[in-house]
C-alpha cells in the first residue's frame, strides 16, 4: 500500500498536469497580446477601396440618367435661335429664305467658252451694272477644268444678254450658250404651291403620328423634333446665303420623311418593348445612328460628284446632309430625352 501511494505521488494525474499548465498558458497570453498589438501597429494603413467598380457603360448610364433633362436645353436654345434668325430674315427680305430665279422669276444664262472665264472679274463688272445676280461655275469632275458659267438675274433676257455680251466681249449664240427664263408670276405661284405642300405634308405627318401612338407626349416629341429639323436647316441655309430653288423646297419635303423615320423607330422601341429603358434606348440608338450615318455618307459622296455638274441635284443633296446632322441632335437628345422623362414619370406613379 505504501508503495502504491509513493507511485501515485511520483506520478500525478492528468488533471493535475492540465491544472499546472493552465497558469503557464495564462502567463504566456500577455506576451502574445503584446506581440499581436505590435504586429498590428507595424502594418501599413490601407485606404478605403470602393465596394463597386462601375464599367464605362454603367458610368455613362448614371451620367445620362442624372443629366438628360439638362441636355434638352441644347436643342431648345438652337431652335429659339433658329426661329429668331428666320424672323430677322423675314423682316429684312419679306421671306424666310433666299429664293433663286426659279421661285422669283428671272433669267438664267449658261455660257460655254473655250477660254476660261475669270469668275472674279466677271463678278466685279456685273456688280457695277446689276444689283441682284448670281454666278456659278460648272467644272469637270475628273480634271477640274471649267466647263461652263451660269449667270442668274431677275432681269429679263432682253436686258441681261446685252450686258453679258459687253463684259464677255463676244456674242451669245445658241452654240455657245443656253437660256432659261421664268416669269415672276409663274415663279411666285410655284413658290406658293410648294409652301402649301410643305405645310400640308407636315400636318398630315403629325396626324399620322398621333394616330399611331395615341398618346400626346410621345406624339408631340416626334412632331417637335421634325419641326426643329426643318427650322434649324432653313436657318443654317440662310446664314450661308444659299439661294433656294424649287429643288431645295423638294429637299425640305424629303427631309420631313427622313426626320420622322428615325423618330418613329425610337418611339416604337421605347413604348412597345418591355425592357429596361436605357437598354431599349441604347438598342434604338445603335440602329438609328447607323441608318442616319449611312445616309449621310451616301449623300456626301453623291454631292461631291454632282455639285459641280448640276446645281439642282447638288442643292438637294446638301440640304439633306445638313438636315440629317440636325436630325441626329433632335432625335437622340430632344425626342429621346422627352420620351425617357415620360416613361420615368409613368413608372414613378406606379
């Protein structure tokens, strides 16, 4: 028995061992805490990083959502300036555009000469004898060589022809010239009919748009965008001093169709499809801008080829190109912003 007790004393139990270790572990804890605090203090401070990184597309969407109403100020200011300039033009000339002889009446003489005619010298000499006239040069597309010179004036043929013969120092015959004359009454009547055609086509276009969408604000957005296209184009042409012919009025009629085309496509996409508004807008933009830029490129090539050969075609192409650039502005800022505003307001009411 005594031997067993001795063995028990010499070999303490497992529990006693654990009790003896616990104080040692507790003694080591302060040292470990100090070591952790030192390691924390030694670590460099990390700056706060944003939790979400936005892609370029998301950033642009947020920027557009925040500022799309302010973007409406750009076309609104341009439209007001265009209307103001057209009003000034009407006050100064009695009409909104500068008309050529096909709309006012007058004479156009095309002179074909083997020797090159000095346009600057001809202009200076004519200005001494005639108040209102226009001169255009026709050149060969490939060589750039002068082919003919066109002189236009409101004077009748009997007055204009002797003046030109005196300046050019040779007689104008059917072999070296061609003559086109339009009576003032006929030109004025033609112009009035073209103006009525523009007004009626615009009214009918607005009626069709209202019948398609049957909602005031989207329909109004389409109509005001097309109206702004025409007004801005007319003001720009007036600023350049271009004299609009009957072909130019025809181009304005064509521009109504070009403008409404992209506007109706945009409105249909945004109102008929059940997707996120920005996604619908982006899809419509990709389609619409491709259509418009393709038309601009094609018309620009055509204008470059024919502007020195045909004033009629050249003016049609030029007016359409200018109108399509304004159409980009009015479709994707004016119309798109009004529609997005309208859709967002409807969603908030729900």
